[in-house]
C-alpha cells in the first residue's frame, strides 16, 4: 500500500474526506499535502502496460515525469495535482515515435493546464452562477488567460456542433447592441440574434447564434449557412416590425408563418398616444408638459390598460379629457389604442382576429395623424399581425427575455472587447449550447 500523507490529523491510513478529493478513474492518490497555494495531490496511474501510439507495439517503461495541473477548488481552497506520468519508449526501429508520456483524456487534455474537472466546474459557474473569468481564476489560483485558454476550446467545440440546431420549429430574431464604441475600431455596434422558441424540448427559449450587423442580408446569410434541412423545419418565424428581417423570412423561409410580435404592436400604440398627447400639449399650452398640466399628469395612466385603472385614476383621466376641448383628440386616440390592446385579450382567437381586422380597416382613415400612421403600419403588416391568432399566440417574448439575460451577463463582465469571446459567453449563459452532447456543458 502506498504511503498516504493525509491532511486530517486523526486519519490512520486514508480518510473519507481525502477520497473525495480524487475521483478520476485510472489514477490513485499517493499523498495529500498542504502548500502555500492550497492543497497538493500527488497521483499516479497503475497501468503497467501500454501500446505505442505510432505502431501499437507494447512500449517499455522509461521512468516518470512530474506534471502539475490545476484542479477544481475543494472546500474553498485551490487544489493542485501532481501527476507522476509514466514515460514510455518504443523500441521499434521503423516507428516514428521515440518516447511518449501517458495521457488520460478523462483527467486532463494533452498539454492542458487545467483538469477536466476544473474545466467543468468553471463552465458550470459561468453558466449558472453569473461568475466572471477573473473571479474564477482567483478561486483557482491562476490567471485570466490561463483559465480562458482552457475553457474557450470546449465552448468553441460545442458551438460548432450542428446538433444544436436540430428540432428548431419556432425561430425568433431580434437586434442587440453589444458595445457603444467607434464601429471603425470594434466593428458593428448592432448584432442580430437568433433564438429557438420551440416549446417542448427546452423549458425556455435559447440563443442559437449572434452575428455582427443588423439587416435583412445578415439574417438571410445566416439562414443560408444553416442549410435547407434547417430552413424546412421552421414552421413559425417571429419578429419585431423591422422590414429587413421580414424580407429575409419571405426569401428563405417561404413555408414558415411570419408572426409580428404582440408586445411591439402594443408598444407602437403606446408611442402613438404619446405623440398625440405631446402635440396637443404644445398646441394648447405652448410648452412641454409640466407639473400641474392636465395631460402631463395622466401620461402614465394613458399607457395602462383600462381594465386595470382604479376609480381614482378613472376620475383623473376624465377630468383631463374635459379640461380643454382640444383634448378630445387625446381621448379618441386613447380609446383606439385600448381597442388595439384588447385584441390580445379576447376569450377566443377568432374574436381577437375579428376585432383586429376591424381596426386595420378603420384606423388608417382616422383624422388624428398619429393614429392614422399607426393604422397604416398595421395594414402594411396585416398578414404577420393576424398570424398571431392562427399560431396559438406565437410571439417574440422569449427573444426579448434572452436579450435581458445577455445584458445581465455583459454588466457582470463589465463589457467585452472581443466579439468571439462575447458570443461564446452569451451562448453559454442563455442555454444555446445545451443541445450539445459535450459533457462539460
């Protein structure tokens, strides 16, 4: 039996706590000792026979080499592993391999600085705990570059796995701003993000990819790269009211149903009522809204659903409408926008669709310019608007939720300077790599 130097003073030979430190198959724990940098584990393998990787002939032992690597922290302390690797020599004259060291991919990658367990631990912390690379490097007792150089290849391999794009039937798209620097130095500010909104295999939406640029061409090129099989599997494509993305969907996803996001339709209505209120405010009082102005006092009430208003809010609303004859335009615009909001709250999709069709017909002829402009926008997007009621309420809400997770990850890391690092980190934290078979994820 090997001598065992245990960190537990009451241990006779080996304690259970030290057994927990090492769970690599094929390796045996020789000693555990304290070091200024943390715990130090000395291990070695017990396989006395191995074949040459060049010719397959049984190699001859040629001593051992001490290799040190970083392991996952244990009990809040950094852990180092000293692996007494066997050195082998091949005696075949025609074999190009002279000497080689033993390798175990379940313990550490060849020439790796971190053990597989440490890489898994770091990826898990990045994925679920909102950790930063610098913070994890501090816990491991290493540097930012050392940790990321070991984690990045694993994430890159998972991102390149085509199985991530299997089973996608509902596809969302949205723009995202990832930096606010000079585009000539750091590239485009805007990114286009594609999100899997399919219900079933994954409990939440997951980010599929981020590509530089915000245009229909960018989205079209990404769809081309995915291949015909991927495009044929898309049944529903959701989007915000951006014509560039709509053109790409019409060109590459001919068989998919294009759905305009309900949230953004209501947002357009809110912008229209704000525009009417500001215009009437200027026409009646000659200045922007101030404290005590009737219309300024109800600016937030106008955006709320009428079924949510308290009796006090209803009285304030009626008083503001009656304060000046010109406020009748604000009142009419308010009811038009509330009718637009109500189409998404009908008891059946058929009733919602019928009300939406009525609004599409009536709003463009409204004498209020802001409401007429809203009606023309809805008429231009009529097919995508009405498709909401034919797809069981498909929306781009999951895409907006993924955008929120991305923003949180960027704030935690205090910004990014490298787009590829940014893309891999966002794919990881938003579940975009969960479909990969890589066990590290």
